[in-house]
């Protein structure tokens, strides 16, 4: 009996010891699992808030990344495009950029690089060098270092026009000279048709989509760089003429009366609904206007025609490689590796093919999907004759703000083209 009790006691002790050992082992295993599955949260600021088709593609890819990378959480900060650059500049000044940011090339990128705020990604370029040509990457390269990878090519100056409305005033094709263009505007107005649908509440449409194409026609592709090099000025008579077109169109009442209270998406709808004969906007909105629209065939696309005495090329379209994905240079190693993993997943051949399938022009060398829209092919043909710069892709944001405010003031009759040119030049001269 004593032996039996003693054996039970030994067995109990052994069981407890074994349980303790197993528990410790399980505990260590759980800790190891927790260590290996420790979640990393990355903040990502982007301007993809409007219902553009490319924005939906981007957000779907973020969701797919989180699904396939459960240990990396992407905390999105969507900022409306009209406010995005201002917020980016404010956060940069405070050294408080998000972990990942959408950035613009050229003048907008330069201060971020000068402040050592962005991570150079040269060591990772093998992921993209085979599909992105050098000119697509150039705008995001500073001092020989690469700082961002672009997602799309945007042509900002596409003139969408209602074929029936133009035919009703004697134009079976879009006018091929500026004089004919103004003649069509006058005849449309006389017929009770709003010539141009404009949504300038966000201020950028007049600057980006309309002024950018006018400056190419009047002064040519190299003018903005000459201004930065102090070889030319915004007050030069030929450039004042470019701004003056917006003043002329305003006097002709070519725009809808509520242009400055309407945003860019509302202006698209205004045009699609047949309330205006033209809408001047980016190649990206072709998806809404024609590709996914059952009545898409009623709309044509064109570029602003040539002007008498113009120094530019009427075949060129104002375009920019944009929406560069960039990483904050201040991340710890774990966050940096997670951010690089996201970048490699987010921007790849699949993204470009998805965008093409939705009618979006991309800067990458990828095969055209069989299901690519006929409208996309037409857009590529229209914009394949050379690219001219977009105003705000070359000129610093602070100066661009002055131009945008001035153009808006022209449309309400409170200033002139000459005064706007003077104000913008002064802002550039005073820029620190």
C-alpha cells in the first residue's frame, strides 16, 4: 500500500513536471509565433478620393496586398487632390510625412529630396528596370538617385467634345485652328449651348488642363524651364497671350456660370449629360466619358488647335508621368522592409495591365491586353506625337497657387491676364 501511494506520488510529480515542461515549450512557441507574426502598420497618404477608374484600381490593390500580407496593415490617408500637395508640403516642413506617400515629379519632388525626406530606392530598381523606360523614371530621379516609381501617364489637356453639337453649328470635325475654335464657341453660344463645361472649384483645372495646353501652343515646350533659368518671364507678351485666351473665353461666356462652384467630377457629369459641348480634362476621365458609357460614341477627343504666330507644336499633348510611390526616409528597418515589400507588390506589371484594361494610359512597356478599349487605342494615337510639360509639374507649388488664384479671378472679372502674369512672376522672383 505504501509502495502504491509512493508510485502515485511520483507519477503525479512527473505529470506536473511534464505539464510544466510542455506548457513552457508551448509558451515559447507562442511567443515565437507572435514574434514572427508581429504586425507592422504603415501609413499611406494618397489623393485617390474621387471616383476615377484608376483610383478604384489602386485601392483594390491595397486591399489585395493586405489580404496576401496579413502582417502588414496599410493605414490609408486619402486627401482630395485639390488639397493634397498643400498637405504634403505642410507635413514635409514638419518632418512628419506618412510612411508611404504619393509624390509628383520635378519641382514638387525637389524640396522633398533636398530635405532628405525620401528613401533612395536604387538598390531595388531591378524590380522595374525591365518595364519602365528611363524617360518614365526621369522625373522621379534627382542627383542620379531614384526616389519613386510612377503608376500612370496622364495627358491633362484632352478636349472631349459632343459630335452632334459641333455638327449642329457646322463642324463635322473638331476645329483645326484657333480662329475656327473661337468661331465654334460663338456659334454654340448663339444656339443656347454652353460651349465648355468647367469645374474649377478645386482651382487646378484651369491651370493644369487649359493653361498647360495654351502655353505649348503660344510659347513652346521649353518656356517654363527658361523661366526657371531666368531666361524668360511670365510677363513676356507671348505668354500673356496664352493667359489671355482664358480671359477671352470668359468674355465670350464660354464656361458654365457656376464653374467656380462646381468640382471636376461634377463638370464631367455636366458634359456627359449633354449640358455642354466640350470638356477639357485628363486622359484618365475617358473611362467615365466614353469607355464605360453606353453613349460613349457620341463623344470625340481632340487637342487644342494651333494658334497664329504660336511658337509651339499643336500636335503635342501636355502630359506628366505621375502618382509616384515614395517611402519616408526616416523609417526603422522593419518598417522600411515592409514598405519596400508593399512598393514591389503595388507597382508591377499586373498594376499596369489592370490600368490599361480600364482605359488608363501607363508609362510602362507592357503588352496591350486583348480587351483594351478602342477608345484607349484612339487616346494613345492622339497623344503619341510628343509631350509638353504641365504647368504644375515644372513650376513650384507656391507659384502655382498664385497662378491658380489668378486664373480663377479672371473668370469672375476681377483681374486681367497682364496682372496675373505680373503676380505670378513676382511670386517666382520672391520664392526662397
